[in-house]
C-alpha cells in the first residue's frame, strides 16, 4: 500500500542529511518555514523546475536526479556569492513509489550534506514527474555578485571546462548513467551532466575579493555571457580557442565539435565572471586544485560579442526554454 502524503514526507524527507541543523529555522511540520537572518544579512532565493522528458530523460536514475536537481539550484547561489542556507521541494509524481523515493532522497541528501543545507518544507502532489526546488542563501546586506557590474577593460573568466554536459546528452537520452558505460571519457561526460559541481566557495571568494559581475553557465557560454553584456551595457571580445575543453570531450568529439559545445552547450553550471584588469587574480590553492579558472576575453565599449582572433561577430546562441 502506497504511503500517504504526510507519511511519505516523514519517511523520506524529514531525515538526517536533509533536516536543517540551524537553530534559527522552523522547518518541516508547520504550515510555513520560519527563517531568522543575522543583522546585516539579506536573503537570496532562486527557483528551478525540472520536468521529465524535457529537462531529464524518462526512467532517469532517481539518485542522480536528486543530486542534479539540487546542484543546479545551488549553482545560482554560487553565481551571486551567497552562502547556502536552506531549500524547499515541490515534488509531483505519478505514484508513490518507496524504492524511487528512497533513492531520490538519498541523492538529495548527499549534496545537501556536503553544503550543510537543510530541506525546510515543500509540497507533494500527483501528476507527471516534475521537480521544483527553491534555494535560499545569505549575503551581506546590499552586496551580491550581479550581472550588471561589468566594466570596460575587465577580463572575462570561466571556471572549469565547458561543453562536457552537452557532450553527454546523446548518452543521457539513451538512458545511460556514469556506471553503465565502458569508456572513461563517456563516464566523465555523464558524471559532469548528472553531478555538476556548484562553485559555492569560488562564488563567495569572488564576492569578497572584487569580481565585478558573474553568472552560472546553464544555457551556453555565448548566450549567458550575453546576459552580462546586456545588463552591464557593454560588449566583449573573446578568444574562442582559449575556452577550456576537457580531454574527454576533445577525444570523443574532436576539436571543432568540442569547441562548438563549449561555446553553445548548456548544463555545465560553471561560473563566468568579470575581473578588473588592474587587479591580479590570485585564487587560493584550495580553490585552484579542482577548479582552475581561465581568462577567455575582455569587456569592451563596443556593443556585441566578437571573436578576438577573427574580428567576426559571435551570435549569443543558447538553449531556449520557449
């Protein structure tokens, strides 16, 4: 017999790893969650909805789905330099399946524990499988990394390597996961798709040390960088051959296709940020070890996005939701 709504919540979501450890939070069990902020702090919030068959394939491994669903939301907090605080979950599913729910909540709990972020409420209902996660983070009052701060002369950087998640899509659509493929290259790409790394520590360091603008790369580098340019009313030139590509992607796709995916593919959830040219960027070793950053261009006064090597305009192509 399937569990009812409240038994389902108690069994799978009001549990260690997901329960908030913060003493100033009233979470699951009341009509509303109650949050207290320290003086001088503000709350950052972001909401993403993932729909089966559109944002993830049917029969997706629920563990990987739980991990990924939270990761893509935490990436929004990273882009503004926020410290993760808590999250809520709206879960719509065709039926109450204990095995699926256990695996899904385990995936959520793994990443929630890493970032010490608690599940404080939400809703469950019947229907096509749909996940809505809202994350909350804290920031110093009147201080956040935004898209509108880029200045002429600033250098443009990206974290990590780009294009891996887009390179994994053919295997994702075939129902593959990192444990079901043979080659190390395929596993790497699938791992980057299903388990993106929210760059929380990098975002906080950039906020504290003077980055001028930032966002996370969710819909493709060229399109997402275009959001910074529009908000800041500036242009940019980038050296497309400097955009970092992993050895795995290059090996599987070849140089031309891998470059295209790095520029226009989505789902990487790396950070793109601008940094004043007058200041040397000196990241601490703790951030550089697993998360190198690469300078790919410069902010200009001329509008538009240009290839620095060919002087040709670049179209800000990106994933379109509608």
